[in-house]
């Protein structure tokens, strides 16, 4: 029997297609299939390698992007107001500020805080660094560097219904130096007039013109956008918002009156709502219930152009000096969750009140010092407005919280309470 020799691959060995023609038709078919299989396998390997490289590059880009995001303390997005908006349902003429707290552990351990507020010609943010907060040592230097002091109230002036030690003497000293004093609070339960009475009860001489509550800010904002007088405002909140809306000449419904209303969920029950409601204002509400959630949700979702306005998104508040209590942010969160809409916030850290104050009193923002006890509202409010900032540790924020690696919001200075202005001044002398 003649033994058949297996020839090597003709194209690989001889590099000539003439050898290929000497093969039998069956051998030619087998050789073609093998060549095609090797070519296909090589092509698939290259595609797999390119895909793997692309995935690796994409992952690296995502990591780098997250690290850069993590290095920012506050990423702000401004909506520039270029004219007067005559229609309330058009673009919102308000500089909305969104704070970003870094979660990247690498950047959390940095010794400086980084801002990404400025933009270059390409539109990309440019990184600038700011040192960590310094303890206030020279009170006179800070006092002489500004014309106006803006004070938060809860945790700075008082706690619950108790005045913080040394406040009257400190305010008198600042007034004697010719400083303008303004009191700004995110608490919407009272109107400016009602807050004036609280100041008076605590023995403080503060005029109504010096008080700016978020309840007033909600009414002032509606006036600034020419909210139609024939439209109504549904209020999830307390008496302070109702009084300010009434003073501004707006129709309203809701408030504490709806606190006792209940819904009987029967088969086929349909809850009706007022189709003339053009805005839902949500603030701190001790009478919050399911009726208000559903009514506000229906207005926002079903009334064309209905605004969703929040007085603040504070997580906690000081109802008593014994502990912290759930704040207005819990009520706002419920409506945001049911409507899948984000509110327009008129209280701190939004710059609406800062812009309003600067325009009303003709104040240069660089000549303002914002004094507060909260990092994510008071201090960020001052930073967003371009002011100096002083954190007091008499309220929500403690020194460990300020110096925590997870905290990225750093004021210019910090001290225990505002009466330190007096002691540090005496020590300097």
C-alpha cells in the first residue's frame, strides 16, 4: 500500500499559489476552510483586544473624572438672569446653587479645599484651592474688614426659645461700630413680623426690616417673577408663609387648616384639587399629613406650569434646646419623591436672599460676613454669594464635624459663639 504523505501548508511553506492547484479538490476545500478559520480567529482576537483596551480606558476615564469631582467642595451651576421674566411659568430667574460633597477618600484627606466655580474659555471648570478654616484669633481684624454681618438665627442667636449667652452685648458692640446687622433664617414657621416679636421677647432690639425669613423669601420670589394674581398658591407649611403671601397680595389655600383633613380610601375614590393652583410652596410643617402630600402632588403633576417651591431643605431644626428635630427637608423630600420633581429652593444656600439683600441695601457682597452654625446652608450660602464666612459651634456643627476628612465645606474662620467677638477683642487689647 502506498503511504500517503501529508504535505505542509502550501501557502505557508512555498508562498506560491501554484502548489495550491496541485492539491485535490477535497484538499483545496480543507485548506481554504483552515485558512478562513485562522483568519477569522485572528480577527476576533484583535476585536477582543481592542474591546478590552476600550473598556480599560473607559474605566480609567471614569475613575479620573470621579477623582476630579471628589476634589471639589462646591460645584455651582448658575442660571444667569438677563432680563425680567414676565411670565411666571417661563425660565426661573434665580441662581440655583447645587452643593457637592466629595466622597473620594483620596481627596478627602487633602489639606486644602478645592472649588470649581470659575470657568475658562472652553467652558470647563478650573480648580482653585482654599486653606482649611482657621480659628478666629483677631476679632477686630474681621470686624473692620466688612460693613455688614448676616446672622443665622437658630443655633447662632438662640436655641429654641432660649437666648445664647452674650448675644445682646455682641450685637450692641457691632452696632456701636457702625455695622449693619441682618438676620436671615430658613425657618418658615413665622413671618417677619412674628420674628420681630420673638426678638423683642428675648430682649433684642431688631427691626422688621432687618429680618429675612424663608417665608418672606417665598413671597418675594413670586413677586419677582410676576406670579399672576389670579393664580393660587397651595401651602404645605405653617402660618408664617400664609401671612407673607397675604401681605404680598397672593391667594392661597392649605396650611395648618389642612392638617386635620383625612382621606377615606374607598374603591373608585378620586381626590379633586383646585386647577387654579399655580405654585406649591413647601416649608417646615408640624401638621404634615398624607392629605397634603396627595393634594400638593396633584397640583404639581396635573396643573400645567405649576411651580414647586421649597423654603429650605434643612435636615434638622431646633424646636427645643434639648435635641435636634426633623427639619423642613423631610417635608420637601416627600413631595419631591411623589412628583419626581426637584424644587426651586429660595432659602439658604440659594443666593436669592443674598441677591435680594444686596440690592435692597446696596451692599457689596465682598463687604459682608455670613455667620452661621450650618456648613451646608449658612456657610455655603455665604460662599456662593462671595462673602466672608464665620462658623459658630453653638448650633448644629461641632469641631469634629468641621475637621472631619469627610467634610469639604470650610469657612474662613470658626469660633465657639458670637460672643467670642467680645472676649477675643479684649484679649487683643
